[in-house]
C-alpha cells in the first residue's frame, strides 16, 4: 500500500522545467533512496513535499492531498531533514531546538523531556544540549536536525542529503539507527542523496536525472545498469564495483555488499 | 567585535535572570522601559542605572560584554545627542535623552542575552493573550517582535561575514566607502534572514493555539520583585514630584 503518491507533477523555475509529468509512489514501511547528480531535481522534490514550493500536481501523503488545508496535519506526520541544517534552526540552544516543535504542538513538558533524553542519547548529542546550534560543526548540526525530526515520531522521514557532513563511522551508526526505525517502528524513509554508499541500506533505489526516473528497482537491479549510472555522473560504491567484476570471473554468484563477506568469498 | 561579544544574541546560562518566567520577564522589561521613558532627572537615572547594573551582575554574564556592546553604538549616541541638541538647544535635555537611549540599549541587552527568541515570543504572547479575544493576531505580532530582534543581531553577524569575504578578495581596509558598502549589503541580507527564520518557525508549527513551554519556569519571589521595582521607581518619580 502506498504512503506517498505523486502523479503528473509539473514544476518549473521560470522557463526551465524541473519536472514534467513526473510520477512516483512509495510503499508504506519501505526505505526508498532517490539518487541523482546535481540538478536532478532532488531538493526541488523535497521542497515540494514539504509544501515550500507550489506545483500543479496531485501529491498524496498518508491518504491526504497535499494542499494548504492539509499541510499542517501532513507535516505533523512527516519529519524533514534538509541538506543545510542552518535553514532549519529556530532557537539558540540545542535543547530548545529539540523541544521547539513539540512545544508548538502542545506536548506536555514531561513527555518532551523524556523524548529529549531518549533521542539525544541515541544520536550521541547529549553533550551538546546547551550549545548554540549555529556554533556546531556541520556533522553535529546534521545530527541535531535529524534529532529534531525524530522528536516528532514521524511516520515518514524525508532526508535530503541529511548525512552528508557526518563522518564515516558515525554515519554507519546513524544509518543503523534509521534502519531500526524503519524495520521496528515501521517508519517509511525517503532518502535523497548523491552518495550511493547510503543507498545500500534501502529497499529500493530510484535514479533521477533531470527530473526523469532513469532506473527504478531493487538494489541489484539498479546496479546492473552500472554504465548508465556512470554516464549520468554517479559513482558506484567500491563494494558493488568489485563484486560485479568478481561475478564476471565467476568468483561470486551475486552482488555482495558486505566487504568482510566479500573478502571471505575471495579467499574461499 | 568578536564572538565573545554577541550583539543582542542569547548567551546560555543558569543565572536567576536566565531562569525567570517568560511572562514576568516581559512584564519587567516593559515596566522598566516605560520607567526609563518617564524619568526626567539625574537622580532617577542613577537609581535605574544601579538597578540595571545589579541585574547585569545577577545575569552572570561578563560586565565587559555589556559595556563593549553598548559602547560600540557610540556613533548612534552621538547622533542622538546632536539631533536633540540641534532641535532643543538645551544641553541638559540632550544629555538626558542620550542617557535614556543608553539605558534602553542596556535593558535590551539584558533581555536578549538572558532570553532565547522563542521565550521572548512566548512571553509577549502570554502578556497580550487577552487581546486575542478582539481578533488581534498576538501570536504573529509576538513572533515578528522576536524576529526583529534577531534582525538586529544578524545584522552584526552579516557585517562580520561581509568584512571577512572582502578581506579574502583583497579589498583594502583603508577604503573610505567600505563601511557604506557593508551597510548597504547587510540590511537586505539580515532582513531576508529574519524573514526566513519566521518561515522556519511556521514550518515547525509555531503559532499553534495549544502551545506549551518546556522551559516554563515558575514565578519566583525574584521574578515578582523585578516587576515591582520599576513600579516603586515610577512611584517615586511621579508621586514625589521628581519630574
């Protein structure tokens, strides 16, 4: 069953069409990654879903049509994390920032405190609670922005290059946390990125180029179109590239994403 | 001015001033503001100054931070002094008005250093919540007041950024038109930033009717006494014939 549905989306900036008759549907409880090079229309699509840009289309989120009347109700259920966290902060301390959306929705201070404790520990930002979010490093800012989105306990989480500035080790931990949210809390994740390493965690990969879906499918299916991806300027992860070459030499049977398993298969 | 001296920007802390209830803080602010406007003699100015100095010390923020922030507006005070003197030709009035402006700036600094923007907006909203009954958009106005304060602080931050980017491009510091150039760039940039902030706050559900306050601090004796002190000063000023 679809949780998000975009049909016949047409959008343009001045005379330049970004989307022309664009269609996409996202299944409930799935993790979909939409990847594409610069100018593919990823951020525009996020802005359209957040209601920050108006378009002539029929966008349905959680069975509600995205319009001015439903916008507030939809936003309560959807957590957004934008690529530039500075565009998201409204308060002067991380603590206030985490509490802000829930305060505005009328949650009790007790519930807010409980959620802040839980999420700040989960994302390891409990040491930053009294800091000014504008004074943090890029990665820390992105973690705070993600924490703000998770505070709302969203049913859909939309990430626009949200982990771009976070270092590799922490990124892996956060992606695992998000996977846990996806599997156990049934949060539908829609991740927009140009880094395909993050896409490994998703169930479905959509390659977007100049407002058109070029490839759409499961991870192995999309990576079988490696040449197309290279042509549009997307870098294929090392593990994928290596396992595809090993497949040519019949060393492995199918795509292997775990580097350690890949090593053991080579040495078998 | 470096980052140690944030102009009209919240400084995190746990002083009694920081922990004041938002509503009583705004009441204290408004009462003190009115008192400063009404006083007309140097004795009252001295009493209010003592009152503000004691609050600065209670706020646990370096006294030099207040001083450097208020003194950096030296040109502004000079302008106020010149304008009032050229209108009234009375040195006494010109000095008095300039002193009042100086105290108002200090008052604003105490408020903004110890209160976050969301608390300021919330405090104004609580104080004027009765006006909602006659369809006055209190929430929108409170948010606008908070954002305008943000506008002032962001103006200083933007000017620092423009100065830096000019230095990177090798534009000379000795250029006499530099301040004018920075000023012309800073105003639209800061205005855009504060309007963007307003948009962000709306995106994050600000303006909802059932708002709670996570940091809603209880009204303490300290809060009550801060609201009462300006009243007492006003009583002395008005009823004892000081003005």
